[in-house]
C-alpha cells in the first residue's frame, strides 16, 4: 500500500508556495503522493481557497518522484477541452506523475446533505446529480480522446469537439490514470470506476465494506493494476485496509482546523504505512 498526503488547500495552504514546500518535505520523508482538494467555495469558517492546478504545478516543480493530482475534480463544472490542456501540461511538467481524480462534485442547494459552500448553486452549475453523472461520463470520453493527440470529432449531449487535435500529449501511455470517487454505498460510481483505473470510495467505515461493494456489482476480482484509494484523517490503522486490497492510503486533515504547521509536521514525520 502506497502512502500519500491528502490536503485541503485552504487557509495557509491556499498559498501554492506553502503546498510545494510541504510536498518537497513529504517526498524526502518517504511519502509517495500528494493530492489536493478542488473547491470553489466551502463551509464557514473556510475563507481562503487555493486553485488546484496552480498548486499542482508548484508541487510538480518542487518534487521529483511522487504522484500528484486533484482529489477530486468534477468535470461537470469544467470544460473537457480545458481539462485536457491542463492535465496534459501538468503530466509533461511532472515527468508523467499525474493522477486525475474525478467525481460528481457537491450536490447543490436544497439537498438535505448539502454541497460544501453551495458552490454549484452559487456559480450557476448543473445541480442535478443524474445530469452531472452523464456530463462526467461524456467528459471522460472526450478527455481520453483528446489525450490521444489525434483529431477528435465528438458531438454529444453536453460537449462538442469539431476536429481538434491537442499536442503535446501527456507523457504517460496510454494516458494518465483516472481514479473515480463515489460515496458508499452507491453502486453507479463503482461501475464507472471499473471502466477506468481506480476507485476512491468515500464514507467507508470498515475494510470488509470494500468486498461488499464489489460483490454488489458482481465483481469477484479487480483488474490487474487497478487502484483502490482510501482516505483517513482520524489516525486509523491502515494495515487491515491493506489486507482488504487498498493500494493507496491517503492521510487527510480537517478542512476547518488545518494549519501549515500541522501539515508540515505530518509530512516531515513520514508515512504511517
């Protein structure tokens, strides 16, 4: 199981220089990845929020070997051709270290479970989860095609690409890994993840729930090289999760109380697994 930091780029961590220094410290201490949150707004008392792509570019320049990426970005509020440019450039800048984490994003104003900071409603984005799921699926198809460097002709329900070819391509072949997030116990995100390279289940409480979820969609064994990514900010023992098949363990932080000193100290202390 590979260890990584999972950082809300809020408060003092909204400064890309601070995140880059933390990442350099983490790499020297043995961490194998740094992943950052992607939000336009968040619940109080959060006020300062960094841009994930600027932060990741700074991290790429400050590190040499660790995996980096957004965890997670919602393509439904990003144009896939812009995302293709950003991700290809970041993969080149990082010498092929990008992982693209994707998901639906927040649920929208009026949902009983809410959406952090009502960021979808506040910016006029699509709030219906079924529509955002369809946009996510189509955006990933477009993104994969644009990463190929070949001319793309796509006329879909949500997006149009009329003969564009994007170069330079990402360095990774056939493309950067795509990890798909989903909340337990919903099955659709897991089915989507199985079409790509990894699954980031949110809200699991026990390792045995991984096998339960896989069985619920008729999967007995995961494809070779498929990643299962679990995040934790409560100091839980990662060993039982590794035994259950988790391949990446993300050590997280409270978005409401994190400080630069706290994150830097965890980075310097080295990974728990």
